[in-house]
C-alpha cells in the first residue's frame, strides 16, 4: 500500500481555488504567495502539495456523491442539500457544484468544482514544471508523472459522470473526448514513471488507463494495461484528523453524524450463504435523523476520519481484465479478486450465462464506496429508479448523467444563448 506522510500546504492561486484537502507530500508552508511568484521553481513542492490536496478532496467528494446517485447510500437526514442527490433533483443538482467540506456536519454534496479545481492545478503545475530543469526542481520527473496520473483521474471522474463537459471556459466537450485526454495523460505518466522506475505511479497510471479504455470500449487495450498491475498493488487517497477538511467524509457522514444509510441493495449480501466481507454493514436498529430511514452503517471506513480511500488497485485491475475477457479467463480474474477476501471461487457458469453480468456484480461488491458504481450504471445502462416516490415521498427524476452546473453554464460564454 502506498502511503506518504504530509504537512498542510496553503497558497493563493489567481485562477484556482486554494487547496483545502489532503496531500501526499511533506512540505513546509511558506505562507501566502502572489500569483506572479508561482513561476519560482522553489515553490514547485508547495504547488504539488496543494494540487494533490485538491485531488484527494475531489476523489472523496466524487465517491460520496455518486454513492448516493447510484443507491449505495440513502439520505437519512432532513437537509435538502443532501437528499437531492438521492432522488436526483435536476434543478437542485445544477445549483450544487460542490466543494471541500469545512466541518464534520456539512451535508452538501457535489464534486464538479473540486474535480475541476484539482484538474486545473495539476495541469498548471505540469506546465510550469516543463519550463524548469531537474537541477532547479528535485524530483521533477516524479512530479511530472504524478501530475499527469492525477490529472488523468480528474478527467475520468468527470467523463464518467457528466452529460457534457467544458474545460477552462471552453466549449462543450463530450465524455469520449474527455476520456481521450485522460488516456493521453495516463500514457505520459506511464512513460515518465517507467523511466524513473516509480512502480506506484506506473501502476496507478496503468489502472487509470485501463479504466479509461474500458469506458471507451477499447477492451484489448484495457486488458493489456490491467494485466500488468501486480498483486498487492493499491494507491490510496490519504486523510487525516489534523484538519476537518482533510478527514474521510464517509466516516463523518455515516459514523459521526449518521447522515447517510447504506442502501437496501447493499444490506445483508452473501456469497454461498456466507456474509460477503467486501460489503460490511451493520444494522443500527433505529431510524435516522429524518425519522423514517432505517440506519445501516457502513464498516468499510471505520475507526477514525483518517481511513484511506482506494484510488487504484490490483483488485480493480483484475475486474477490468475480467470484463474485457470471456469464458474461463473472466472467471479466473474474478476468482483472483475473490481470493483477496478469502471468498470461495466462482465455478464456471453454465453455457448461456451472461458472464459480463457476473463481472458487474463482482464490481458492485468489491468496489463498494469507491466511486465506481455510478459510472458502471451509466456505462452498462443499468436502470435508475425513474418513477414513483421514495420513503420520504420525494419523486425520482429521470436524470441519469449529471448536467453541467449553473456555475459553468452561466459563466462560460460558450453556453450563453
């Protein structure tokens, strides 16, 4: 498991919001700096820490928000800015681009702003690093690989979830076009990480590119990348209780505040009659703060608000390989993942069985609360609740992918009529 300690970095950017989440780098805080000072190579480690902090906030916001959209979680509180994500209120969601929470009791969700801010910061630093030399910036090549790998993921998160996109005030961009950019970022990261022999960044980029190519329908390319990821590999987003803004939000939402309850489709899951250890939940035998939602608490992030969130892993790589394969090869990949949790292997199913459906079910369980299910539902056209009302009497909308938020369409000249 990749884990590096860090200290908080703070800086002022003229075109991107101040980073307020978590980082993988140990750096000292030089205080507030002006935008024109950012071209000083000595500040590269500070810019790096800030960009990574923003990225890790974006990963968490994405996982928590899409967890509600996909039914992994239900809103068990009475706050409007939270429960709109369960019943997919189109107008309300367009007004909720999201941000890094400033307190443990924050209920608002959304990931568009954090992901876009992180993407900008990562690419901005990459551009600056290319004007410096290795002598001016220690570890410059590693930083370049890191910026490309994390930027690739920001494009993936946005492309998997949004109906359309726009970058840096530009015109509408399709998901396919955004995935193509992600593919290029990951490819560049792979080249650089290979050259400097950084296995963690190399495999992060391999998993990211495999995920990207799966979304693009390039199964051969996805399988080729996924097959290279070694057993035991995990890349995480780190969190800390040093500052509330750097805490694991799932822990705060589900343990400290009981604002979210695990959805019905993730309660009591078994394999061959035995509880599935990949989706560990506890029935609290009471209702939530809304006085109607049964409280089922996730146990994936337990102990403290410092619990990490998986970004990329061998398990995900094997499930990508399974989806990109057929027959026994797909089942073998599933069983390599099952073995990680000491789950009995799956037998080769009878002729005519939809093996792909088996893979998607394994993904649903293995990748629970990691921000993967919403993309799978859109990619595989899995139905969302689209009629009737939930237990609170709220009507589900027909929204599937997420429309651009008002903050984009009202401020981007390309979307003004």
